[in-house]
C-alpha cells in the first residue's frame, strides 16, 4: 500500500469513528482523499466530502447477545 493510500485510509477511518460506508462509496472517497493528498489540497476532507460521509455513514450494528437465561 502506498503511503498516500495509507494516509487516506487513516484520515477517513478517523473521521468515520467506527461508522461504516457502503464499499463502493468508501472506495470512491478514499480515491478522492488520496488525490487531494497527492495534489497538496487542503482541507483534505473538505465540506462536500464530510457532508457525503455524514449523510451515508451508518453506525455499526451492535453485536447480538445470545440468550443466556435459564428457566
């Protein structure tokens, strides 16, 4: 993995804070962030990218706990 790809993953992952995006959208956002990093554009996560992430991100599903009650 190239350093720019690693940095893009780190930035987007940090912004998501555990939320999830559909795979195709995540790939597109990572590509856009990587290009912005390589081109030296700031902010890397601009308003439009943050708004897109916030509108599409979902909270991770809570793990299902097994029913451990006994009668």
